[in-house]
C-alpha cells in the first residue's frame, strides 16, 4: 500500500498517516493478508518454503508470514494429498520440490515408491 501511495505522489507524512489510519480501522492487516495468501498458495500446491518466500516478496513481515504458515495444514500432509492425487512418480517428486516442499516432507512418500525426493 505504501508503494502505491508513493507512486501516486503522496508525501511521506501523508503516507504514514494514511497507513496508520488504514491499519487502525482494519483495512490493512498483515496477519490477515498473510493467512489468506498462505492458504491460497497452499491450495495451489505450494510448500512452506515457497509460501514464505512469496509472502516476503509481498512485503509481509517474517513473524506474520511464519504465523500464517504455521496455521496451515502440515506440509507433510499436503504433500501426501498431492502425491496421492498425482501419483508417486519421480516427476511428481521433482514438481513438489520445485514448488517449495521440504525434502523431509517428500522422502517418506517417494522412498516407498522407489523414487528419491
């Protein structure tokens, strides 16, 4: 929001006042935004590492991002659901790695199928 106001030519003092007001009335809430964005990313098949990275790119403070990820279904369970749906192949394991799933979430799933995570 601050970047938008700056690009619109709003001076620094007015930006700070506007942001404070928006936060006070609940229109700008990093925690709420982080929770919603994390849930959406998890729903699109992203692992915790990728979600944290994308939240950081969105300017979400580390505490709010970590709390949002902690509130999600555990990564290992999300990985299991995806592997069950997509198959336990080396291709799926590689895709999940690229989407930010930790090796410790993937190894038990794909070791059983004879693939390395």
